[in-house]
C-alpha cells in the first residue's frame, strides 16, 4: 500500500522540479540580445537553445551562433540561396532552417547583393545544422561537416507548375514562391503533444490579380527517417533527395500576404501555431501581420479554387480570439514585429526580432522579450 501511495508523490515531485527548472531557466534569459552588424541582407529567423544557452540568427546568406550575452560563438557562411526561418528541435538538439534556391525577384535580389551568379535550377530544402560543430566564425556551409539538407519535392512541384487563373496562365500553383516558415509541433487536432512533426510553410506571392493565393499552405513531415534522405550541401549541383510527399497538406484562409508565412512558431504554453507575415495589399481583406492557428481543432475538409476549378483540401482554423474582420470573419492582429524572428520561450514569453539597417547599411537585429496577451487590443506586450 505504501508503494502505491509513494509512486504518485514521486512523479509529482519530478513534475514540480521540472517546472522549477524551467522557471529558473526563463529567469536567466536576458530581456534582449543584439546580433551585431551582419552584412547587407536582413535577418530571417531566430532559434534558441535554452538548455545550452545559445541563440541562432539566420541572416539569409549565413547562420550566426551567439551565447545569451551576445558574444559571437561561430557562424556558417557561403550560402548563395535564401536561408529563412529557423527552429530548434529539442529531440535531436539540431537547428532546422528553410533554404531556397530560385531565380525569381527574391533570388535575383540575393544574387545581386552577394555579387554572384546563381544556378538556373530551383531547389527547396530543409537545412539541418549540428550546432555543436559551429565553433568559429565563417565556417563554410559546403566544406565543413556541420550541415545536411533534405529536398522538399512537394514545394518544388507547386512552384514549377503553371495554372489557369481566369483567362490567364499563371506560374506557381497556389502562388507558391517557395518555403519559409518552419516549426516543430504536435499533430493537428491530437491530444498527444509528445510526438512532434515538422511543419513547413509555403512562401506565397501576393499578386492582386489572382484569387488562388488567399490561403497559407503548410506541409507536415515526420522526420524520424530523414537520415536516409539527408545529404551534404552542393550548391553547384542541387540534389533531389527527400520525401516524395508530405504526410499532410493543410490550407489556412488568411487573405493574401506578401511571400506567405515568414516565421512559424509552435508555442507549447498555448498549444498553438503562430504565423508572422508581411501584410498583404488586397483591400477586401484585413491584412493582418500576425495569425494564430488553433491546432487543437482537427482539420476540416473544404474546397478551394486552383487551376480554375474547385479542389478538395484540408483546412485549419484560426484562433477565435483577438480582432475579427466583419467582412471575411478572418481573425488576426496588426503587429509591427515578428516576421524576421518569432521564438516561444515558455510560460507565454517570446523572443521577437526587431530588425534594422544602421547608418553604414549593415543589417542587424535585436531580439526582445515579449509576453503573449492575445486580446482585442494587444497580441504581445514588451517585457521591460
């Protein structure tokens, strides 16, 4: 009888100790961290390794590793594509980022800034960094054994497809411009929060003259067997090693945005996915900067327009909180920051990037600590 009573007490003690350690860890997280000057191309995403005390910044053509005091530990350079949003996977201790190679306006802009000529081939990848190997500045992305990549074929197929929109033929199914936002999160509509999947968000062109770009697109992957796909990065000869298709493909009605979900983040405290975007310009939509996807709710079968026909898809729900647009019933928030870095810390706290260009033309970011509010007036409030 005593053993039966003592077991629940033992587990309760373990839970309380874990909660106490998390509180202490959060208390030691600084209110802000400055990236330093990082070149001509702006910050794209931020990830934090709370256990080991590191923060990672993506500055499009390089990954920067710092400690929590803002001291540079190392960096990975040599990318001639677009390194985007980041997430830290607690299951394997690695940093995941979206990586694009393409010759659209974004790709040409990057090539111009870097003064290089890019390949004509398009390729979208998840880059997997071993942070423990990033130990000095300017480590080469191709030559050092610290990075592997997995090809995201589904996004490439949609990017390269041509579709009918009214009387015109348009490039890019679902207006796919590539991939950007990524996050590890539980299965949609599941009560099991232990198993995490990788969600990859499309970039979506914000053209006003097409009506097939008013949804965000999320791909879901189980990365448990991704070692069989992962290969070293070779930017002169892009590989095609990756899963043939995602486990699921989801659509979220937000209205048009410019280049889709820039930063995607799963917050265990609320159990929701946060999506920061560059606001769209279609006047029939509220054009919010921030959306919260309620992943407690199961996906719903619906129909959307694509290639001048209705297709059946699975759609996700926005959180029924905050401002609501009366014309479209779309909910979201106007919030200046988040599209260049949005990282949940726990207990409703986030690091959010404030990107800037200094007087020398150098790009930089300071991440500040925010508290999630999520009411009609505020999405986040700054912690000072």
